[in-house]
C-alpha cells in the first residue's frame, strides 16, 4: 500500500490537495451550522475561536507525528534568530490574521464570494515575486494576473446591496468581501516572506513550528480581545470530533498532498492544478451548502477563469524557456 502510494504521479497528489482545499470553506461553514444546531447554553461550540484553536491543535499533533524524524535538537539549533523571527511573523500573518479574516468573511458573505475574492492572492504573489524575488514572467502570465484581478474586483463591486455593506466612494462594498481581500493580502505577504527568508528551513520543521506558533498566537489574541471565557466550550466532544477530522484531513492531508505534488510536478502541472481550486470550491458550495452562484459571481468567476487560462498559456510558454523563472507554483488561499 505504501509502495503504491509513493509511486503515485505528482498530478494525482495535486488533484487530491486541490479537492481537499476546495471543499475547506464549505466544510467550515457547514461545521458552524452543525454547532448552531447543538448549542450549549445558547453558545455555538463550533465557533470561530474554537475552530481555529482546536483545529490547529489537532493539526499540530498530526504534523508532529508525520515529521517526527525532522524534529531533533540539531535541526532546532540550526535555526538562526532571524529564522525564528520570520517564522513568528509568518505564523502571525498566515496562521492567525489571514484565517481569522477568512473565517469572519464566511460568517458575513456567501462562500462563493470568499472563494472568488481570495483569488486576488495569486496575482499579489506574482507582483511581490517580481518586486522582491526578481522573478521574470512573460506577458501571458502578467495578462492572466491582471484579468484575474479584474474578475475579483467585479465580484466585489457587482454584489447586490445588503445589510453588511460599507460605502466607499461611489461603491458599496461588502464587509465579508473586504475581509476576504485583507486575508488574501496577509497570506500573500506571508508566502513571499517564506520564499525569501525561510527557503532553507526543512519543510517538516517549518510546518510544525509555524503551526505551533500560530496556535499560541491565535489563543493569546483571542484571550486578550474576548477573555478566557470565550473558550469555555473548548472541551465539547462535538467540537473535538469534528476538529480531529478537520485538522487531520483538511489541514494535514491537504498540505502533505499538495507539497508532495509540488516535488513531483513541473510548473505547468502545478499551475493547471491550482486553476481548478475555485472550480472545486464553487462545486463544493453547491453540493454541501446548496449555494448557487449569483450574477456577480458568474461574471467575476468567468473573468477569473479567463485570467487562469491566460496564465496557463504563459506557464506552458515559460517551460519551453529554461532560463526564465516561473512563479506559478505560488498558490492562493486553500481554506481556513
């Protein structure tokens, strides 16, 4: 069984990762609905804070088991003070702030909006990669990034008026969409910091330390903002039952599959797999939550799809020119 699993092609790993990450937002929303149906003295045991804290804790335990061989004193001693600082910063951005914003967005807007708006992250990563990593990309990739960004903007500004709207100049923008955008920005910045300053840190050690940091950071922030009583339902059996599933399947297996695919695939295969993430997310929202796309989501989604196609053409062309550097392996948000 293990031998067969190790012989799986990179595309298969990428497909598994994309499918898992694609359903993450819908599963998160569904879990909060399950919690709302099983209140404890009027409180939802599967709340924002409980999901992020307990889910990260379960993921941390699973990651320690997977990467136990890399977690030795020598590996930790090789981490410099700068490594620790950057790990702390990445954990704050991608482990506490970004998931918190995405989860808050899921509470205030449709899952499809969060999925489509989060597609602003790949163009942001591309821009930051060109600025800070001197990455060279062709006009097709740049055009795809611009078109995708336009699609995200259309998804946001074409939303019908609602109660959770903020007036900005001549537009009314949804709070949930703005939170999802902010989450994508933080996630993109964390991605670049990881590529620039943590590329020499072993993957297993990086994932374990980052997850440990963001679990502690999120707990400290929530304790400071809401008080320790905010976690009074953290021992709920219902919460732990679902978080063991969420932390193990969504976080750990999803990450391991994606990273395994990255090692075994070329840039065009990674880019192609990544392009299916919003499609998987929208389908998951329909089948799990019964959420059908709105007119704004159809328009924005089609434009984003056009940008993805342009990007894929650019990646295929770049693969024919080995001297160029591709940044297509950068991926967008893959769920809370």
